[in-house]
C-alpha cells in the first residue's frame, strides 16, 4: 500500500498513543506548535473556499483535530501535576497573559472560554442544525428543478447527473456537520473541566505532597493552568471560527474575502453616508480619529465611484462592439435553422401552470408523458420544448410538430372541464366547449361545482391534465414522423447491449437504419407498440433477405406481434368485427400496382366510393352497439384496405386474420362488399 493510503490511520493511532505514552516536554512543545499552526491553516482554508463542499472533509477533520487537542491537553495535565512544569510553550503563554498578575490572567482566560463556548460554539451548533434541516427539506424541490431543466433541454444528462450528485453531497455534508458541531461543544466543556482540575489538583499536590506554601503553589500551578488552557483554547477558537464560517458560507463564485470587499465596500453611497456620520460624531467625541476615518471613507467612495463609471463605459463599448461583430458574422443565422421536434407554445396566462415557483406542474407532466409513451408505444419521444408566446391569446396554447402547427386550443385556468361519459342524463350548468384531445362535448365549470359534477357522474379534469392529454394524443397520432433515424439508432444500441447477435446479423449487413426506421414508422402510424424490439429485429432478420419492401416487412412484423396487437385492440375474449367480401379482396389485389418505389392501388373512383359507403354502414352499426369498429382482412389485403380508408376513417382499426390471438373468438356481424 502507498504511504498516502496509510497516513490517516497512522495519524489517528499516533494521537491515541500520545494519551498513553510519556511525552517529553520538548516534544510536547513541538506538538502544541503543530496544533496551533494546523488550526490556523484550517481556518484560512474555510475563508478562501468558494463553497462549503470545497471542504467536504471538514466533519471528519473536526473529529481528528478535537481528538488531537484533547490528547495534548491530557499530556499537559500529566506534566503539570507530576512535575510542576509543562514545557516552554505553556509556560510562555501563561506568563505572557498573566503579566505577573494572576487575577488579570485568570479573568482573561475565563473571557476567552466564555466567548469560545457561549458565542461561537453555541452559534455554530445552531446554524449547523438549521442548515442540515433546510438542506434535507429542499432536496425534493431541487431534484424536480433538475428534471424540469433536463426535460426542457437546458441541461444535458451528464449535467443533470452532476447536479444530483452535488445535492446528495450537500445533504450528507450538512448532516455530518450537524453532528460534528457537537465535538466543538464537548471540547469547550472539557477545557473548562480540565482547567479546574489543574488548579485544584495542583494546589493539593503542591501543598500536601511537596510541602509548598499556598501562595507559591497557587502562583506556579495557576500560571501553568492558564498557559495550558490558552494553548488548547486558541486552536479550539480557530477551529470553532472555521466551523462557523463554513456552515454560514453561502454558495458563491469567489472566495469569502472577495465577497466581503465587494458586498461591504462596493456601494459608494454607503461610504459617503458613513463618512458624514463620522464627521457628525467628531463634534461630540475625539475629533482627530473620526475626521481621519471620515476622510478615508470619502476617498474610498470617490475612488469606487470613478472606477464604476469607467467600468460602465468599457462595458457599453464592449456591448456595442460585440453587437457589431455578431451582425458581421456570416453564421449568425445558423441558430435560426434549428427546428424542435415537438413544441408547446402558450400565452402568458398559462405561464403559472409551467412555473414551478408558482406551483405549476406542467413540466412534471411532460416528463410523465415521455415515460408513458415509452411504456405504451416503446418509442423515444424527443425533448418537448415549452415556451411562452406573447402573440397568442392569454389562455391559448399551440402544439407544433417540427415547427408546423398541428393543433391549438383554449383553456380557462380557474375552471374545470366536465365531460359526460355517456351515462349521465342530467346536464350541469357551465360554459359549453369541446374537449381538444378527442373532440368530445364538454362544459367548463367552477371549482365549487366540481364535487357536484363528480357525484352526477361527469369526468372532471383540471387545465394541466387537459393540456397533457391533448399533447399525448398529438404525439401518438404523429409518432411515425417523430421516429427518426437517430431515435432508431438509439433503440438498436439499447437492444445490442443484451442481444448483440441479433443486431450484428441485421445491421448493416442486411438492412440499413433507414429501412428499419420505415418499418417502425409504419407500425407507429397504426398505433402498434414497438417496445418489443427484439421480436421486431428478429423478424426483420428472417424476412429482409427475401424482400426489402418496407410495407411487406411491416406485415411480417405485425404477424410476429400478433398477440400484443390483439391484446391492444380487442379487450374481450369474444368480439364483433367487420369482414371483407372475398370478391372485394380479389378486386383490391387486382388493382395493386407494384413498382421499384413501392406498391399502390389503381382503383376506379366509383368502386372506391361504393366500398367506402358499404364500410360506413357497417361501422355505424358497431358504433350504435357501443363497440370499437374493427375490420378483419386477409394478410395480403390488410395494408391496401387500410390505405384506401385511412383518409375517410383515419381511426379505423384494420387487422389481418394472422394477427388475431387463437384464444380470442371473433364474430362477423357485417361484411364490406361492392
């Protein structure tokens, strides 16, 4: 092991040995000098640190220094009581402070003890306790703020990870400081007790055991006790001060000394007022000191004022120069070319819903939308950009896909939307409207009507839920456009971590990322989940060597995902469906034209209108029964029938026989025919 790895263990063992082993007086002097110097170094480090975590080792350091100081105190007590002397450092401190007068020396020592125990130690302990409590209480809010910044694209995943780690370190640090401050308090109490033990024990030993008179014993042992106390309490005072500084230190970009000068002596007006106050005080108090101080404050104020004016001129010149340079740059339009995949723009009246400081949770809901769609459709939803737009009406919001407006709506912030699920006969008073996500009739109601509406059977939702639901449905309908090559590559890389053989066999030997992207887009366009990427890639690896037509490959993949498709679109074991007349299927197949760029239908308009009319009648029958319209077709016809009807009935579900789970029983209640 390296020496650095053993250094801390060696130091702690050495501190323990100091208590047990006899230490010579000259060695004690060296150890006491190290104690004072170390305390000064620690305090100066806390002053020049930019934030508390720069001294993250401080709680452990506090324990080690306290233990070291107490070990020296115990060793000094052994010397004082056993031989009546404790080295030159302790004797020098005692003689210097006492100055031949024991009463004065003892009073000064007591004052230092009171300042150490009652003021600095007590305050540091309280600040540590409050800082630990508030830091722990603020953790959830900080975590949510990081998630919001990550979701809005202000920070990257790496930056979010670093911020979360820093929050955890702050919580651990302040929690440790709350407990470590008790070391300082206990050290101060131990110093007081040791002082009285030294005096009483010294008098007993000096008078009874050595035969000295009381005045001689009192003179000798009191001076040594004062010296020992000062040698211990001065480093303790420095460490206590360092503790107070580090727990009261707010996060800053500069050291404490820089902040002190900027914040106290940074305002010329304050210095001028203080200078005037000193002039006024000089009329009643000693004149020269206050007038001298007034002149210094006025000089500093004028210098600072002149410096600020010069800095302001330089800043204005730099701003003008930078603006000119920015205009001259040929690449200043590059940022304007960026198109966000998904945007949610809203008027200023909706800002409170997105502002965390005002209690808004729209950002959290956006995060949940991405998670929900990842579970439901298996897709990676791009970052959803939220921004306010003063050109919109106050309560209006717009959803854009790749910079193009897809949908927009209005909400009423102080109202709730009540929707009739179809089972409520009694109407409720309110403002008639249309639910934006599904186009259902709804009513805006006041908050005091919410309980009544829920009792009546209405579905009641708040404005953030309306926006989130609308945004979710828009993303679902346009999922195929949002599934780009980069997102597909991410999905493939994710599969490769656990199933490298599949990916190596398929990409890029058999299929390109672009070809896989077309298949996935076809699946998402009809609401089929691509979460089971392993099955999708295995199916493509089986059939891609035969054909590269994305439409045909999509049908093969749909058959492989048949159980999941059946579960998604057919909820009951028995289900009513619409079938297609075999003659019509043959007509459709005869109308298919295949080219190098794909296949398409070439059917007469009259025939198409007849097919759509027949389909409309059958769909209407199922809707009247309150059932989801589902059309069953042969695998080879399914795709072309879906393409023919998607403009007329965009939400119609068209399945093939091979996609139906064998455990599901279907019954045809109608047939589309010519």
